[in-house]
C-alpha cells in the first residue's frame, strides 16, 4: 500500500471518530436539555454544569464544519486565538452581562472555567484528529 492510500485510510478513520465524538456530545447535551424541560430532577453537577462544558465544543465543531464546507478545505482547524476569543465572549456575555439584565441568568465562575477548559480540550482534540492525517496545516478563518 502506498503512502497516499495510507494517509487516505487514516483520514477516513480519524474523521469517523471525530464525527462520532461530536455527535455523541451533541446527543448528551440535547438529552440533558430535554430532561430539564420535562422538569425531571437531575444531579446538581449535571443540571448546572455539563451543558456549559459541552456548549463551546458543539458550537466550535459546527463552525469548523461550516468553514471546511465553504472553503472546501478538509484539514482546516480553527486558530487558538479564535477559540479563546469565543470562550472569552461567552464568559463575558453569559456570566457577567446577561445576569445584570435578566434574572434567569446567574453569573458563575465555574461556568467560565468550564467554557475555557472545554475550548482548550476541543482545540487539542481537533489538532490530534486533523494532524494525524499527516498534514500539519493550521488555516486562518479569513
């Protein structure tokens, strides 16, 4: 088997696992949301923190997918600066700004930590799956 075929096989395998992980975390987040809307009591850690942890990887995965489709660039990765910027925006908006205007929202520093932690995990997970194909390319959004 030649090198190109090996890279293509590795790429297919990595994309399968990348999509599998993304799909599962999306289902978990949707499941928690539905259970919360049905007013089923959940353990506090699941009720208050799991969706905040899963939020940014789901959004970042969707953004990556959209850009890959638009640019027709299968190995596109979001830059770390963009990922940290989005985590900062979510932290400011949902944990500082909105609690001042809407009683439904409460500011919580644990959520801020979860936004950044999950964003960094997303960055390294995506880096692992994209770089395992043999291409070491980081693209810009523009």
